[in-house]
């Protein structure tokens, strides 16, 4: 079996005017060479065929599989716990420690220290 592919050579103006026609020709297996002032600058050609099955989730050797239980509804007790709880849980707050902070040096010139700070 011999496959003969033809190449269509067009200038940019014609490519813009008849792009849909050239795309149909590419779908049939032809290639379109686009030129600017008769110098080749680009080529239209068909891409690889599309997938017939969806791409697996994740990558590498062990693709991630979503278990069927993931799509089951949650038990009623869990839903009740979610809906009856506080929107903002109570958090005990303490005053943050400032041990690691250093005094601000805004506008201090090199070699000078702020007033009130001892060496």
C-alpha cells in the first residue's frame, strides 16, 4: 500500500483567506506549506489521533484509581455532625511570643542605633 501525500504551497494572504479549506485538506492527509514572500515560514499538518479512552489519573507506574465507595453518599450520622457543629470552632488564643523578633531598624543609618537600645 502506497500513501501519496501532497503538499499545498500558499502565501500568508491566501492562507488567511482560505484557512478552513486548508484545514479540511490537512484532515484528508495533505500538508500545507505557508510562505511569506515565497519563503517557507510554517507548515500545517495533521496531528496524532485523539484518545479513545480517558487518560488515567496521576502519572508514573501506579496510576491513581478512584474507588467506587468515593461516590457513595455519606452516612446520616456524619451529615448530622457536619450540620450541627459550629461554623467557627472555638480556638484558645494566646498572645504570640516575640522572643525571636529583633527591633525595627527603620531609617537607621549605618553604624547608628536607635535610642533606648543598649549594646
